[in-house]
C-alpha cells in the first residue's frame, strides 16, 4: 500500500526521468540531420564530364525527409519536457496521461520498425526504457492520491474564499 507522500515522490522521480528522456529524444532527432547534409551535398555535387549526375529528386527527398523527422522529433522532445514540467508542478493531468500513452506507443513503434541505428547501441534498450517509463507514469497517474494532488494544484482558491 502506498502513501500519498510516496506517490508524490514517485511523481517527482518520473518528472526527472521524463527530462532525461526528452534530452535523449532531442539529441537523437539531430541524428537525422545527416540525411539533410547528404541531400544538400548531392545537390551541390557536380557530375564528371560525360556522366549523368545524381538525381535531384532523391536529394530533395533526403532533405525534406530529414528535416521532417528532425522537426517531429524535436516537437516530441518538447512535449516530453512539458510533461515533465507538468508532472513536477502537478498540473495538466490529462496532458501528462496522454504523453505517457504516446511514449508507450512510440516505444512499440520504435521496437517494431527498428528506427534507431544499431551502431548507436540503442536499438533494443531505448524502446524498452521508454515503454517502462510510460507504463510507470500511467500507473502512478491512476492513483487517487495523485489525482487529488493534480486537482488541488489545478484550481487555486482565491484569497478569502473557502473550498466547498
């Protein structure tokens, strides 16, 4: 049986792990910029005389795809940082809950499609860590003491009024 104090300590610990995860996701989103650099390099590369140059269409696909994946990854990292901040402040319960569900879905998607390069060594470990963090966040957020803490901090009482 957990006490409300332990649940609130768990929330703070989950917030710290969400900050770490946000940093990892943001950093790994920069990895995709390699495709942008390769695409730009192939666009500016001149073909030797008598030979056909590299397809500009494929270069643009690499550039646009790399930028799109990076921007989506950075957006996800920002959302994870916001979830960590809200967990720490015990505000926006449903945003935190939805982000925990998104983390679980992201972990399964990453594991299924092997999105991380194997040379980084994260191909099996990171999706598992994200999945565990998402599940523990969902379990913690479902507790009544945590819900009560979120409700108390969500609507502060103006001075001079009583809580009903």
